[in-house]
């Protein structure tokens, strides 16, 4: 596996209510991301408490993984926060992780 020391990437992980992933994807692409991966999950945070016939319901979530070059992280994250209203309670969460190694993104490495 070829290691690219000079390329640095970060992973933006955005967790929003089910059905809201479209706004995350659109905002991230408009801000310079190449795309993303959507995964379905379930929430259990402070804003997730709901009951139906005395059974706890864990609302479904969309998890969007967006790999971006480090120099684009700030603008993509800002766009996601604005489009998804993540500063409002119960709207979701986004966080960034450093990525040490990447493979399979030749279209970004070769440009």
C-alpha cells in the first residue's frame, strides 16, 4: 500500500435525524467535498427520549461520513452546520477525526 505523507485528510462525521442526510450531502458538495457515505443508525441521547405504549423508542439517524482534504475541512463543516442547523438542540452533531492513512481515492491523489 502506497503511503501519501504529503496528503492529509480528515473525516467529518455528521449524525442527523433520519431523512436529513440530503441537506448534509448537498451542503458538503457545494463547499468542496467530493461526496460522502450514508449509514443508518439509532440515537439514544438526551433529545432521543420517546415512548410508545411504555416502550422506549430509539429514533433512527442518518450518519454521513465525509472524507475531505484538511484544507477544506473548515468550509465543509461550516456548510454542514448551517444547512443542518446543528447549533439548534436536537438537530444533530458533527465532529472531525484526523485520518492517518487513505487508499482508494486515486482521483484525489493524482490531481
